[in-house]
C-alpha cells in the first residue's frame, strides 16, 4: 500500500470530472481501503504510521468529494450522526483515541476529534453547543478515569445527560466502571467501539 | 449443577459451572493461539487450569518444591502509593519498604526507585547525585540483589513533556516521516540516558538495573532499552539487568524499526525475549494483558498459552508480571487474592515460569 495523498486526490478529481458515482467511490474505494488497513492493524500486521497515513490519504480524497455530494444533496456515508471524541481532562494519551476516531469516521459517523487533556466543562459545553449523537472519552490512567465520572455528573447537572450517548474507553476502564458511573457504552478497543456504537445509534 | 465463584476480567464476581469454565479456558487458549501464533495447551494442561479455577479454597498455592523466585518492580510504591496505584497508603521510607520486602515478604530481589521523580529515566538524571547517595546507604543494609529501578517512559521525551515533537500529533497532521524522525531522536537520547543512569548507579553499588513497563511508548521505547542495556553491559558487565514489559504486544508507533535485523513492532513475548537475550538482558519479564470483558478462566488460559511459549523459547529466566490487569488477573486497583493466587499457580505449574 502506498498511502499516496496525491494519487488519492487525483482519483477524486477524475471521478468528479467524469461525473462518476461519488458515493460508491467513497464506500467501495476509500472506505474499503481503510477498512483493510484497519483489519491489518488489528492483526498487528500494520502499525500506527500506516493507519494514520491511510487516514490522511482517505481524507484528502473524501474532502474533495464531500462538497460535490453536498451540492447534489447526498451524504458521503451512512450518516450516523456527530460523534465527539477526546481524551479526558488530565490525560495526554491520544494514540488509541485517534485510531478509534478514524474507525468511527470510516463507519459513517461525523467525528469531531477534540484532542487530548480536554477539560470536562469544555466537553459538556461542546455537547450543549454541537448537539452530537454521541460523545466518547478516553482515559489511560486510574488517576484520570475518575474524570469520566465527573463528566457524567456534570452532564446531569447541566440537564443534557439524556441528550447524548456516552461512550468510555481506555486501558483501566471496564464494563463495571461504565456501569458504576452511569455511562452508556464501554468499548474495549477500536473495533469494539465501532460495533457497539453503530448498533446503539441504529437502535 | 455445582457452580464455582470466579471473576470477570473487570473484577466482577460471577458463579460458573465447570462446563462453562472449560469452555472459557478453551476459548482463551484459542485466542492466544491465533493472535500470538503459539501452540495449543495440551488437554492435561487445560485440565490442570480447570482444577485451579475450580479449587474451593480461597487462596491456592504451588506444591512444595515448585516455589519460584519473586522479583519486584515499582519499588516502595506498593506500600507508599495510594489505592489508585495499587498501594496501601502507608508512609514509610524507601529503606524501610525495602527491608519489609526482603525480611517480611520474602522477596528475592528488590529495587530503589524515586517515585517523587516520576520513576522514569528522563527526570531522574536531574537528581542522580541524591539517588546515588541513597543507593549506597541502602546497599549497606540489604542482602537480596538490590537494583535501581525506573520506567523507560519514552513519552516524557516528547512535547509537552520533552524536547521532541509529539509523534501522534505530527502523524495526525500528515507528517509521518517527521514523526518517525522525532522518535528516532528521542530514542537516541533515551539510550544515552539509560547508559548514564545505569553506570552511575553501578558506581553507587547497585546490583543492576530494573526496567519497569518497557515499551509503554511502543517499538522505539523497547528498542532504546535494548540498546541502552547493550551500552550498560559494555561499560559495566557486572550490572544485572531485568527488563519487564508493559504489554503483550509491542505497539508499532514507529512501525519500521528493527533490532539486529529482527522487526520490533507487533511482536509477542516469545519473540520479545529473543531480542532481550540478544541485547544481553539477564532476566526478562513478559506481560499479558487481561481482557476485562472475559472471565478469569479465559484470561488465565490466554495468558498461560502465551507465556508458556515465551518460557519455552527463551534462554533467559522469565519472571512473568502478575498484578493489576496483567497475567490473567482482573483489572482492579487491588485485585482479589483468589484471582492473584490462581493465576500465579497456573503460571508456575503450567507455563513453568522461572519467577514472578
């Protein structure tokens, strides 16, 4: 695999010029390609630079196609809704969260990656302002996972807890922790997150 | 039908029939065979694991004669740390903690590490003189092999904590080659720091260096430790080195590194041990990561299958990491003794580890 951003852009431009089926190009081309990279990543055959390169190459092409699709009143993917994702306050680990963000985007979510060490109050503000379908927080330390609980409490205080699906992940977090703090979905890894969240939003 | 108290990987208490436990043992082993490319456990070994899980006693142990060496990492933290770090919250000096481990808890090795300085290689450079003095003082009171311990923790070499660009941030911006270049610079600095720290502590009388949670920052972290051990052994051949890992699989953050022609990213314990041996490591500490959504039986069989192959392939003594979230033990700050003793017995009597 080449992860060639220039070639990715050229394919998108050619498809636009030829008035090709752009939705099909995204689903059968870009998405299929990065899903293969994702599978190889899960199998430990490819690594972080590969999946990030593949995501960057995909984004170059999809970003060219998206305005054309919007003009035609079409959606690039399954349109599963907006998904805010971040590493919780106090925690700077971002690699796993970024991979999850890529895989959620591939699955059809409109992903907003807020970054790392995001204050709980800022995540709540984003929930109120952006009205996402779901919000995912990652914590890689026992000392920062407690902020996932604070987040749940602040969502309730601000009256928006029932407006959003909350998803938690990160090495020390567990299903039991998810239930204890009242989060909606626990994800053990990127694939688990995609499977559970797609099922959750589709009901 | 009789049911047995056991646990999920997140620590939840559950009751399972023997048949369910057997199913979980087989499924856990199958997963290890698939991901780690290791052989199946034998039917006799699976039966032994089943008996261990189903033992009605709360605490289990090995048969006389099967005792193994107990080495340590985390220094005095297990007493002085708070519960979030599996500590007991007992204030005591580093020397008192070392003596308690040696004389009351029967540990076969112990270590001194500066938890006030992040217990990590990079920040410890700044306090090396104080660390050397403490090591010299403590060695005068200790009998067991007494190491200096620290985490390599290559993450501290990247922004915002260190001088080099943050690789995941750079990759997200599409700067893949720059990210890899920054990693390589960080690796060079960490290798030099390991040699510096190791040599200085040997001068202060240390018996060696214990690397805790190696490869937590991925393949570059592991490679730096291997290179650092090489340099340390060249400078101070008497230095005994213990390399304990952070995860069962070396995460490919760089993705294209090799050590003496062997790929570093994506390798499992039996291949990690080979690289450690090539570098001159004396004791290797393999890790398996507990899956919190699976049962104790599943995690036990998964971990034993991976570690058994590591022990078989390795010419080095292997001291498997056993504790919170590793070795099949549930992911809890203070894991249940039932689980800790069962997984430990399985590692000794089925995986045949040299130590814990």
